[in-house]
C-alpha cells in the first residue's frame, strides 16, 4: 500500500453524475481487488448516508443550515461550504483511520460552490497531499452540442486553474449515447480543428473577430485535452480512468490487489 493515498475529487455541473460515478468507481475498485474509501462532501446530498464511508452530513447538513441561519437552499449551500471547512480536521481524522490506496471524493452539486469558494481550496489542501487529482465530469446533455462541449472545456480549465491539480475530463452516462456520438465527442477533445468547425457550423456568427478568438481559445485548450467516456450504469471506462490516475500519480504500475478479486 502506498504511503499516501491518491485522492480524486469528482466535480462537474449539477446532475452530471458525480455521486453515481463515485459509487460505481468504489464498487469497481472493490471488485478488482483494490482498496478505496469514499467521502461525501455534499451537505445537500440526497443519497443514502450509508453510501459513503465518510459523510460530511454527519457534521454539516444543508437542511439544518437552512433552518439555523434562516437561509434559502442557495444561500445555505454557500454558508455550508464554509462550515465544512471548519470540520475538515474531523474528516481528515476519520480518513486517517481508514488506511487505503484511493480516496474518492464526491463534491457539492453546483460546481461553482466547489470551484469558486476559497474554503474548497482549504479543504482540498487539508485533505490531500501531492497525490491529488480532479475528475471533471462532462454531462452528455451539455457535451453533445459543440457549444455545450466548449463551455464545459472552459469550465474544466477554470477548475484546473483554481486548484492547480491534474484534471481528467470524463464524459459520463455514455450508456445513454449512440457510439457515433461518443466518438464525435472524443474527437472534439483530441482534434481542435474538428471542434472549431463543429462550433462554426452549429452557430455561424458574422462576428469574424469573435470566431477567430474562440478558435484560438479552443486551440489553446484542446491540445491538452482528452476525454474518457464513462458510464456508472454499465461501468464503461472505469478501468481506463484508473490507469490514467495511476499515470497521473506517477505510480505507473497498477497497484497490487490488496485482497483477492471477488469471484464473479
Ligand atoms: N443512464 C445513466 N444515468 C446516470 C449515470 N450516472 C448518473 N445517472 C443519472 O443522472 C442523474 C444524476 O446523477 P447523480 O449521480 O446524482 O449526479 P450528481 O452530479 O451527483 O448530481 P448533484 O449532486 O445533484 O449535482 C440521476 O438520475 C442518475 O441516476 C449513468 O452512468 N448512466
Ligand atoms: Mg451528487
């Protein structure tokens, strides 16, 4: 077992599939014979409290914050994200009691809460060390149009810029997409020319300067980008994500299974 576990923060727009992917990935780890611990950092999560090994709702719960501070759900989310930072020591202690190779962290529903609050940076710094990464989830509902894809690419770059952590782009819910659509989205990530062409075809703009600037932005972002197709339903791509994470953490090799894989 590595000295320090690899910690992966799953983030993305509301409903992108964070909670379900964290759970599917944890199950994949277990059935492949590796160790993983799940942490829920979403105080408003509706998932069952037993679904994560460590759950922030033990300390901070959105409905309580709404009542106590007389806030609506959005204001309460903002207040809760700062209250979570005050409980990070408790979370860290709980984590240290569960020695593991990987920590999979589910983050609050709205990406801007995780990306833009200073408290998130403090939480990430406190919970994880050098072996940390972000999995940025592309919801296929948005990612299937060229303009939606570009918007997510920019959001992912913003998250990477805020946290300065290696960021993996994952397309989620691929069981809902036809194979050609998945291929097309993967190609947009890998070939900026195709993406720019698709954007211009989708919404031709008479503003030449805007198209040129947008093209430049895409060219700057896209060559650094790949996107891995995943599905929490049929488990597509989970092994590929694991291999990419191992490379990111500089481990290169796969971990030795810490116990025999479960019999199918
Ligand atoms: N078909 C399919 N549906 C999925 C998959 N992953 C998630 N979903 C569905 O998408 C919806 C949102 O999934 P969640 O995992 O709750 O997404 P989330 O990003 O955690 O959502 P919030 O925390 O509310 O922002 C749910 O209805 C899930 O059942 C998937 O791989 N395939
Ligand atoms: Mg969720």
